[in-house]
């Protein structure tokens, strides 16, 4: 264990008798602090608190706790509660939503911007490079640039997958960045996006959801994404080997080749 349970020890909990119920202590978030949302990664956890701050604990080898170092937190006494510093999101910035992938987290901020930190393989942090962020001093706070979503674009929701992120925007469009080997970005190719300069912002195309279709909600799995559309239909793309895309006969991957998205991507048949 890397302390992802936030108990000040590294023992597993829930696999033995007498460990749950009243015997399971709540995570100490600090004096007067309560959680309004939580997000988990591979061996790490973040919580959005009642004051708009974010606290993270657990594994930290890639800086995914956003603390400016790579030491795990939560597995030893004295690391939680008031001793656990909130993630520095920048001057005047608070979080309204959080999402976690593999060794990284993203926060939707009070101004509609998105900031991501931790592991950056494939460009999942949306910064135009692959350097990890959050494991060194001076990388967080005002020094961490918001993800460039494009001119006039702000995010209304975010969802992180294994190594990629999608965001619904203020105009109902959907943009995704990061790893794309299985078509999870819905771009009709398998190139990673966000790992090189010039790939984000206005250069990052919105996912083609079909004529007249906009996204009202989204969810990301390990390597696939689903969007709830403005007509209450659902479309999914990415890796679908076990049927997770809900579209029989479309193949193992959808979204990695031309002509697979937009009006050519059927909605999930939810029944009559």
C-alpha cells in the first residue's frame, strides 16, 4: 500500500473481519473539512473539499498528489488531516470537479479552466510536452498553465481515462487529449495529442458527435469514452473488445480510423 486509504498506515482494509462499519475510521481531511467529491487513480486518491480546495494522498511517484515532491502520503502517521497540504491550484482558484486517471489528476476550476498534474505520458496533461508535473518545486499553482481548450472555450465537465482526458465545453462540444492508440480521443486516427507543441487549443478538433449533436455529460473508462447527447442518446468510442461500446459488429476499436465517428457512429441501443 502507498497510503491511498489515507489511514496513516499501509494495511489493507476490508479483507478481514471487523475492519468495516464503525471500525473503519473516516479519512482525516482536516479541521472543519468535508468532501464534496472524490476521484481515485491507480493507487492514489483526491478529494474536493467543502471550501473548494483539493487534497490528495497515496502513491506519488509521478507527482500526482501535486505537492512538489514524489513521496507518497497517507501511509504513515501524521501525514493526513491538517498536516496534509491542499493542492496549489493558483491564486484565487478553487475546484468545482475532479477526475483521476493512471498516475494523474485533473481539476475543473471555478473559472471554467482545467489543470492537470502527475504523469504525462502521451500528453495526458495537455501541455504540449511529456514532462511530469507536480513532483518538483515550482510546478504547481500559478506556474501550472491551464489546459488550452481553444479561443473562448471553457469546460463544463471533465473525465479522465487511463492516459487521456475529455472535457465537455461551454458550447456543447467535446475535446479529448492524451493517449490515443485505441481511438479513445475519437479523432479518426491513433496519434497521441497534447504531447507536442501546437496540438492543443484551436488546433485540437472537437470530437465529431454527429449532425446537430452536442454533449451534455461524459464518462471515461480505461480506454473508451461515452457521451450523453442533447437528444438523450449515448455514443461510445475507443476500445470495445468486451462490448463496452454497446455497438455490436463495429470491431475492437472505434475512433482510430477515418469515417468511424460523426453520423457514422451509431448510438447505443437502449431499448424501447
